[in-house]
């Protein structure tokens, strides 16, 4: 009579083990030896590698490391190429906020020199990200300089000038010289701000420094006394003679004055100076025609947003920050658009000038 086969328990089935025939140890006791069930499909497939790439790894490079295949080298190579392409695509789509400043510089240097439209757009985007990364440095330098300047100077004006220096630094930076960009751009930012101040101020440097020293003392004493100090109090704090203090204040506010009734002598006789003063309200016809021609040329070459920025900055005197608030743009982005417009206009006006001369 045949012995009935023993049924495999549900527990054994679910555990994934096959039950081997019973064996006995040296003491005669019966023991079971379990062997792991054989897995179907010993070789790696394209689908299994994709599953591995979707695993719990942190980044694309770690997921790529999971795509190591030991069977079927030809198929593995094809799958690995596809995986690398996917990683490269993901890397390009990584938000700029997640990329370090060093990586931004690496990407920027790779795009420099490329001429395609997409390359130029990519270069501009990377430049904007670099400007935004270094914007706090521009503001820090502007704030430090503001502490040594008269109260009439606005911080936003200094920041706007500093942003131009930052953009020049990004364009001219050469990493092969072994200089850190922060050191290089700090000098350019500070220089751009000082150039802007000098262009708007005709007062000699020594006089300006003296005026700045007096102004700082004036602010400190005003805060301490709760009122504006007298010249005597100011002179005592600055350890100056009263007369010297008055002279320096007058020098910092000096203006050339003369009598309008004074005679101007020449070979043809004498006339009063009032008769030879320039009439600021008069319009030079040639200048007016050139200005109108130039304005028509500019308005045809610029977009609506670019024209708005140029008008608000040059015609109405708004700062880059104020224009950015009007357009819902960052100050650095407005500054970037302004710089691009100036570069294009220089090129266009240069071509127009050559055509007029030829």
C-alpha cells in the first residue's frame, strides 16, 4: 500500500522555503534543513534595473550606482547608457537653489563662448543666478560705504551701482589666475560704487573726507543731545578751532558766485555777463533733431518692458529696486535687463554710425 505524500504546510509555502527530506544528527534526533526557493530569471533585465533606479537612493548618481549588471554585458551596457542619459537630464532640471555656487560657476564657464540662441539663453540664466547669489555681498559693501558718506546719499543708489560692478566682475573673472571670485568682485563692486559717487560729486576728495568726518560727528551729537549741536560744540568734539570748522563747512558747500552785472571785456567792447549766460530753456534745433531721431531708433529696437526700465531709470530717476517693484521683478533681474539693453544699443548705434560715415 502506497504511503500518502505529506502536504507542505501553508507556512512553509509562504516563507519561500522548500522542505528537504528529513535527516538525522549524530544523536538520532530528526532535524529539518531548509533550502531557499530558486528565483526565476537569474539574469538582470531592463525592467529590474529601472526598478533599482527608482529605489531609496538619495540622488541620481547613487541611483546610477545600483544599475551595475553582472550578466549579459551587451544588454547591461545599453541599459547603463540609457540610465546615464536619464541622470544627465535630471541634473539639468535640478533647481538652481539646490546647486552650489561652485557648480553654478562650472556650468557658467562651460557655456561661455557658445554662440547658439539656446546657449546664450542658458548663459544669461546662469549669469542671473550668479548675480542673485552675490547680491547680499553687494548690499553689504554698499551699507559699509554708506556709513562714511553724507546723509543725502541713498543706499539704493549705491546698490544699483554695485550691481553693475558685479556684472562686470562676472564677465571678466578668470579662475585660472588663482584669485577667489569674492575677493575679485568685492574690489570691482566697491570701485563701481566709488566711480558713481565721483561722477556725481565735483567736490575734491580731501574736502569730501573732511565733510564726511564732520557729518558723522554731527549725527552722533544730534542723537546724544536730542538737538543739532552748535559749531562750538562740534569744534570741541572734533578738536578743531572754531574758525577752521566754519571754513571746512563752507568749503564743502562752496559754490562759485559772481555778479551778473559785472562787465565782460573783449576786443569788441564790453557786455554784462547776464547777456552771455546760456539759456537753459532754449532748444538747439540740430540737437533736438538728433535726439528725436535717436529716440525713434531706440523705441523700435526695444521691447515694451525694456523701454519702461530705461524710461523709469533715466527719465524719472527711479532706482533699480523701485523699478523691480513696479514690474514684480528682483532688483538684480532689472539690472541685468538694463545691462543687456545697453550692450545691444552700443552695438546698434555703432553700426548706425558706420553706415552714416560710409
